[in-house]
C-alpha cells in the first residue's frame, strides 16, 4: 500500500467567457461538466493547473489515501 496525498477538485464555474487556455486546463484536469469532481495526486504540476483556474474550482485537501 502506498500512502499518497491527493486533492479533490470540483468545477464550480464555467470556463466560458474566460481565456481559452483556462478551459483547456479544466479539461486537462478531467473536469468536463459543472459540479464534476476529480481526485488527483497532489503534485506540483496539478497544483500549478489548479492555481491557473483557482477562480473556477473548489479544492479539498483529502490527505492520504490507501491505494
């Protein structure tokens, strides 16, 4: 079992009307519909993507998961 920190990301606002790259970032994170939630590993890459669309999403620190 590996203990890896994860983050839960929920898309709360539509990226329509914002820069095209912000919509592409949301899609790259796996957020395709409003109120969709994805759980991803907590890495600098994911954190950078979250930072870019921080006004569109809600982030929950899940802590550690047992995979």
